C-alpha cells in the first residue's frame, strides 16, 4: 500500500521527466543522426588530390602575375643593355690597332757616353679609326717611347737637352675627321700629313709638314713627317683635283738636341718663335694616261729659320711650285720645281732673298722585285751675298744633293733589302750618310729591321758626327 501510494505520488514527476527526456532525446538523435550509420560509398566520383598550393590558389594571382612580369621585363631590358654595351665596346675595340717596338743601337765609333750600346728604346703606337654609316671616318693615333739606356748608363752623363728630347716622350700625331660632302667634294679636318712632290728622299715642294729629324739618317722621310692642323678640301672636276688648304697650326722640324751624338755642341738650340695664324695653300693636280702633274702655291713659315731675339725666327715666305711624273715602260721620270720669295738667313740688314729649288729623278723597276732610283737637286739663292758664308751655319749660293736608292724583295717578299746613300755637293764631297738595312717578316704581325748607318764627313757639320756610325736592330709587333 505504501509502495503504491508512493508510486502514485511520484507518477506526475516521472511523466514530466520522461516527456522532457523524450524531447531532448529527439533533438540529440537528430543532432547525432548519421554518425553511427554505415559509410556511404561514392560512385563514379574522381579522386581529387589537394596540395598546399591548391589550398592557397587564387590568393596571390594578381600580385604574383604583375610582379613576375615586371621582373622578367627588367631582366630582359638588363640583358639588352649589357648586350648593347658589349657590342659598343667590341666595336670600339675593333677600331684600335697598334705597334709595339723594341729597338737598340750600337755605336761602334762614337765617343762616350754615346759609344757601345747607345739606345735601348721601347715605343708604343696606338691608332684608332672608325667609319660611320654615312661614310665619314675619324682617325687618331699617338706614340709614346722610353729609352732606358739613359738610366742604365747614368743620366748624369748626358746633357739636359738630350734627356729632355730623347729619353721619353708622348706625342699626338694624326687626329682628323674626313668624308664626302657631295659626289665631287671631299673634306678632311684636323691634324694630318699632306705630301707634295714626287721624291721619296729629297724635299723640294713638300713644305707643309715639318720633320722629326732628331736622329737624321736612320729613318726615311715618310716616317718622319709630323702632322699639323689643317682644313683640306678636294674638289674633283674630270681628271683634275683642286685642293684648297688652310693651315691652322704652325710647327717646325725637330733637330738633334745639344750634347747628343749627332749634335756635339754644348750650346742649347734656341726655341722656335710661336705663331698663331691661318695660312693658305693650294694644289691643283691631274692624272692622265702615262703622266700626272701638280701645281702648288702656299704661304708658309720658313722651316729652317734664323737666329734672332733669342729665338729661332721663321718668317713668312711664298712658295710656287710644280711636280711631274712621266711613265715610260719600266722607267718613271720625275721632276720638281719650287720658287721661294721672302727668305731671311739672319737679322743683319734684314735682307730678303729668293731661292729656286729644282729636282730631277728616275726610277727603274725592270728587274724583278727590285726598285732602283736616283734623284739630284739644286737649291740656288738669287742675288747671293757673300756674308752668308760667315754665318754659324754657312749658307752656300748653290747646294747640291744626290740620293741613290735600291730596294729588293726576296723569299716571297718576306725579306726586303734596302740601300740608300745621300750626299751633298756638286762633286758629292760635302758630306752625307749611307744606310743599309733589311726588313724580315718573322710571322704575321711581327717583323724585324737590322741595319747600319755610316755618316760621311766633308763639311764642318758632317765632320762633327762622322765618327758616330752605328748599327741598329728593332723588332715590331703589330696588333
């Protein structure tokens, strides 16, 4: 009874608990529905591989693409610039050529300190040339040398003049631009060499360029000319060429310094007077069948000059001249004529003189691989004054010069033998020099010269150097 009453009392509570639990159980079952179901098999659904990159895919698409493009573009531009620089540098280097020369001389008759080995010179010539697409060309070259013999034998043994002139030097030579302004008009502006005349040894009408004559007799004129600043134009009319020139730089020949082997004087040479002016020159030349001819006119400063006011004065003179070549078979006949007006030889009386220089010559090439030539010239002063003989450098009324040359090739032109003798005086008795040398091509770009120079006495000037005969050898590498 007790138990029944108690259950009756608890019945409402039990009903409420069961009802609540049933509601919660339905919600929980719904929430957990499917967790204890058997796995459901997916049919015909491909398996997809998922990677970290796939997960992040799309987050940096725009930024990454833009950055990558910019980087690639920058790399390509950098490559192009490097390539352009390399090409430009390569083009610049392609225009450079040069020569490296080692030379030694041995004086077998000279007095100390110019006896025995008298020179051990290293020289470098650099040349740059570039041609533009429009046909214009620029060219420049410079030469530097150093003679170690002065340091090896003791610089205190030599004169200051010789050390200054012959121990070392850096000099600019050619420096010009040239090209065609039209079909029949060319121009060339800058430092350059303009050769007038026909002789390879004696200068008659060749007056526009000075010479580096500090070692006379050792080098041919073609390698001695010093370029000067000019503006040159060539106008072509049929077989003729008209060449007006403006010489804008005044330079003069370099002579052996005092105290050197070829100038034993203890007195320093006076410095050249300086001049800043533009001087005109004109050449008219024609080339025809069997001959060619040139006419020349120029206002120039006399290269020889005279002593005055402590310097070497170079007065302005006028030159009119002509040159002619005539070819007859194996013979080439040549002639030159020049007339100078306004020459001075001293300050005494300030008298001006006129002088006529003439040359005749012949070349023969009838012997295989051999060229033989002979030139003779006469320089005659008009209205001669006997006082000119009393000058420190005596000036004769008539000055004769002879030059005989033979050149021959051997061993398929790899060996060239040369001989040159140049003598002054009508009877070849006024001094001069003779030189014999061979040039041998050792290999491509490398050649050697070996020779001897013999100075011949006959006048006071040549007697002073007659004992300075020497042998020389040089090796040159061209690149």
